[in-house]
């Protein structure tokens, strides 16, 4: 069991949680996850919550390969209104903001978010980790072996599991020193890693349990799936469910997904199997 203190709302679970992706952006890699007006967002949030989403992850900066970095001011315009809108209509929903800018993190929390999801692990903005500590919200720390401009290039690893462990050990200490109580680790599937390295991480996922932190897995419709199967992102739902199930078997605590219903079904079946 793990407990996350989300601005006074305790998220307590013995089973894996499902985080639904809401992209307030016109250029995310999976077209069906893009929502650019209030009506579309409201409909998608309603569907995800009905399907059982435990967390809604709202982001305004696409992180697909060759995506353009829009800057924090444009990102603020995209996400703060959406967070306010979702929080107003669904005040009990747990909202995460997907950002690597400290200013966006702070204003998003002020608008109703209660988790920060940072794909840069605090490396893109020197103020991020200290800011999250002051905000007193959970922090999702993702691994990339690069900066945000080169995060999709392939990088060499002498031992990818050891490098990730060393990265997270250092980051957990940094977060603790900044006053962050709840740290969630994300191995960063597809970010600065080749397909074979992604499968190696998935195979060895249980190793990260030694860090005694919840582990988030984000494989949903990613290139590791569709390149391996020779399909498109639109056709990668079945592959996503397979890898999510493997991740659950190997100890994943949170699944970040585009398709909430299918992920919740995977969690339910795995929970019955694991009894």
C-alpha cells in the first residue's frame, strides 16, 4: 500500500492506480489524446472518471519526437485554464500537471493541480525541485539521459538499470532535502532509450522497488510498441495492455495511459490473479 498527500486529499491504494492523459496541445503524438477546447476536455474528463481514472494528467507541451518547445508562457496559457476548468467541474478529481517549468508547476497548483509530473527530473529548470518542496505536493521524477531538446535521441548505456538506479538515488536525496515528502519514480520509457533498453527496463522493473518509492510506468501507445509490432499508435492499444500487464506483474504502482477503461481492467484482473 502507498499513500500520496495531494494537497490534503489522501490518495491511498493497495492496488495500482491509473492516470489518464489529457493533452491540451495540438501536436501530441497520439492524435486522439489532443483536446483544445472546453467541450472536448469536459467530455474526455467525464469519460475518464467514469472509466475509473484515479488521476488526470494535464499537459500543454508535447514531448513527441521533433516537437517544438513552446516556452513556459505559452504553456501557462494552455494548461492553467484547463486545470481551473476541470477543478471547478470535478472538484474531487486528483489533477497532475505535466510540466518541467517551475512557474507552470506553481500556477497549476494554485489553479487546482495537486501533483507535479516532471519529465526532466528537475534538470530542465533549476527551481523545479525547490518549488515542489514549497508547494508540498507529490512529485513524479522521470529519468532522461539528456536535456529536453535531445531527449528522444538514442543514448549509450554501459548498464541502463544501474544508471537509472544511481539517477533515482541521487534525485530522491535531492527531493528529500528540498522538503518533498512524496516522490514517484518514472523510468522514462522511450526517452533517450532504444527499444531494447525499454524492454530491459520493463524486465527488471522489480529492481526499483528497493528505492521504496511508487513506480509509474508510461508505455501507452509508444513507439516501442508500434515499431515492434509494425503498426501505428492508433493500433497500439492491445500492445499497450500487454506491456501494462507485464509492468503490473513486475511491480508498477501507477499506469499512465490514454485508454483508462482498458488499463483499469488490466489492474482488476491482475489484482485477482495476485491474491
